[in-house]
């Protein structure tokens, strides 16, 4: 049975390897100690909310949310920064369950909504749109990298 729950520091042994695989998926070199340290800091400082997907007691996916604000609407917003399901468990609606839990959490906290950014060729776009996410067509995203 699939269970989605909020992660705590006690979950780091199961979460950190998945987080490292997530980073590898996006072209980064494996760095398990750094992945664990990064997650430890986010959790202990309360800087993110992480939901785990567990299937028959095995951690098989996660999503990570960061809090930000909209000055225009004067409301809090979550950025759904990370969503990952282990390769062997894809196609089982685990990503959908994680997204649904993130949406429910956003509503529970009375936030304006969730924002995410994805690659133009990411097939998950169909899932996002099926779950009510709207693609921005009225703005561009820019990024400045510090030297």
C-alpha cells in the first residue's frame, strides 16, 4: 500500500540516496555525503517541507517544497522544487500521489498555490496539466549566476 507522509530527520538514511539519484537524473555527479548534508540542513532549519512516498515500507519517491512570497498578491506560495520517483517504481501513480499531497498541504496552510519549473521535454507535463496545473505563457524565467 502506498503511503505519503512528511519527512523528518529520522528519514535521512532512506531519503538521501533517493535525493542523490534525483541529482544524478539532472546531470549532477553523485555526492551522497553532500546530498545528505543538504537535506539535513533543510530539515533542521525548517527551510523545506519534504513528503516521502513509501510502498510496502520502502521509500520510493519524494517531493520537496520551499516557501516563498508573492509581493503582488501579498500571499505565501510554495515552490515545488523537487519531485522524484525511483526508476523501478515509475508508472504506478506515485508522482501523482506526491503532487496531490503537496496540493493538499498548500491548501491546508492557506497558501496561494504551488509553482514549479520543468524542462520543456519533461513528459511529466501531461501529469501536471491533468492535475490542474497551468503553464505560464505570459512570462519568461530568468536566472543570474553569481561569479
